[in-house]
C-alpha cells in the first residue's frame, strides 16, 4: 500500500519523472517444472527481454525494437510441510557477448484460502560477471491468485494474479531499492499447463535521481511434468 | 448392512487403507440456479448475512452448497442435486470439542501420521430438515441429529506431507480419510 502510494506520487510528479529514465518492451518467460520423487522438483526457466522504447521521460520517446538479454536458470527445490519450499538455483545471463552468473536461494510458502491463494517468496541472490561488480540482493514477493469464475479455477477458465515485490540490492557499497507490481490474467488450461499475460512494472533505484521505470509486457508459460 | 458395518470398522482402523483421493470442482452460481427445495430450506434459517451459492461436482455426485456466517461462525450447508438437505457444517475451534473426543482424535491421527497439523475443523450435523432447522436456531444439536467432525489436516507420512479431509464420529473415532489434491503452486513460486 505504501509502495503503491509512493509509485503514484512519483508518477504524478512530472518534474521527478523528467529526470528519470524509462524502458518498455516484451518479457516472455518459459517455466518448465519437473516433479521428482519425495517432493523434490526442478524448475528450468528461460526469460528474454526485448526493448521497444527507452530514454528519459523529459525527452521525446525513442522507439526502437532491439533484443536485450536472455536468462537461463535451473532451480532445485524441496517441498516441506506440503505448502512450503526451499530452493537453490543457478542463473546465467547473456547480454551481448558478456555473460553474468547468479546464485539464488529461496523460501516459498503458499497459503490456500476458500477463494484465493497467497504466496510468499523470500529470495537472496548473488550476481557476478567479468565486467561488473558483484551484486547482492534480498527480495520479498507477495503473490495473489484469484479465480475469476467461482471458488476454484477449473480447466479453460481465467484467473487473476498479482505479484508485488521489494528488492534490496547492494553493489559496490551502493544500496538501492526496487519495487515491482505485476498484475496478470492467466488462462488455466490444466493444473500443469498455464498461460499468463500482463504488465510487469518495475521501479528501480527508488528515491534516487537515477530512478528507472520499466514497463514490460510479460507473457509467461508454466508447464509441469514428471512423477 | 452388517457386512458393510464390519467392513467400515475394519477399514477405519487403518487410515492409510482408507485414504482416497478427493477431486472436486466447485464454482459460484447465482441463487436462481439453485433448486427451489434448497432455497426454501435456507429461507427457514433466516440468516442475517448474504448467502453465497456454489455448485460442486465430484467424481460421484453433483451437490449445491450455501455458505454464510452467523455469530462469527462459518456455516456451510450442503444439498444433493435435487435440493434435498445433506448436512450442515459449522467451522469451530479445536478447543470447543470435548477433551475425551479430542484425545481420541489425536490418538487416531498420531497413529496414521508421523506428524500432523490441523488446518480446519468443522462440526457436521446430519438429520431431517426439520431437526436441522431447529438445531441451527437453537445453536445446539438434539438427539435426533447425527454429529460428526470433518477435519482438514496437513499430515506427514512415508510419501511426505499431504493434505487430508478426515471424518470422525461424535466420540472421536476415525471414519474416513481422503487425500486432498492441491493445485500446482509453480506460478506462485517462479
């Protein structure tokens, strides 16, 4: 709520926005989840960014269509107590001819309520590469999943999902905060096959003169298989 | 009938043997889509709060369910496909169950699972429509009402943690256990 007001305040202030940069584009993601025995799972993820426009709010829009980067990750997780999960993962980012690497650790918990589900995710990650300083992040994400028809989502029905995340980053003694708000509409094909699309809004370096607003049109595909 | 009872008693001694899978498709419907018998029953109960109607389709039957609240307690009233009352479930707290009954339930659950956690506890009343109306109005079940407890738990067995819907008799005897298939959570984790 506080972050929502903060975002609105910043968006309303053209003076602040004038100095801030923005970028917008396409963010497709493929999530393949392999179920193993004894509640072990492996998540394989591919995500790519395609820039459509970027620049400063104070300047005329610079439209261009360009490939930005791709992420490939593998996360091994173990479900505990039915609705909680512990995971360790590794990500590789390809940006031009440069490659960056990330280790991640996460704890998740999903609570089921009569008409919606609430997910909590606490994730720590450490990123490094040949040209950039190492970055350490601690993030918390709250996810809400609500059926749009009835108490539960059935095959071929739609659902609404909202992700709200706070990311604290430390890079070369510089601390920064990023806030994300991701409202999405999902199509529940089966329990193991879901498609989602919506706006992935990111407000990076909150409160700084170098703040950046990112508006991604996200398209996610979740597919589960095995066991 | 006798053979059925013997079979039930035999099976209830081992929860894992009884464990079935609970598949349900539940969706919200409007009051106009509910059988008139069911609506007439709800009207007799004069609930102050609005009624939410749901249609439930399982592998074996189609039922209608009315959900509402009274005095802070959640009521769930289930009808068959023709609108005849099946049972009334009222969400309660664990401590509101008698100590001896609780001890019996705890013993049965501890035998069936290495560890368990209570998620939801409901008192289930079954009886004639007239007796159930009286019981709801008096907030207490008479002798004509069959009392059972329907409990949702998270239980740990050899296969890990799973969710179960377990029915106990009024004395705390385990009657049935169904494993609840939980929805995939991948899109809330990644």
